[in-house]
C-alpha cells in the first residue's frame, strides 16, 4: 500500500491507535516510516515502524 507524509494510518489491520506519517524512507528503507500518534496526550513522540502491514486509518477493521 502506498502512503504519503501526512497520511493517517493504523500500523496493522484491526489496530485501534491512529498515527500520522511524518517521514517515509527512514534510514534509506522505503518501507520504514517515522510516525506519531494523533492523540493529544503527554508522552506522544515519533517512532519508526515498518509500513508493510499498515492500513489507512479510514478502513474498517479486517474480520477475524
């Protein structure tokens, strides 16, 4: 799936938390991104994640 900076994602299908993509191609890897939670709470910080399992935040959760 293709994401852009600013996209809202869940890091896995069925995930609950929503993250904003801040940077794509971290450490030269096109599948790694810097993301940060969109929740406004103390302790929110950017972190790296693999986008290979990520889904757009507006998609319904996958059936189990």
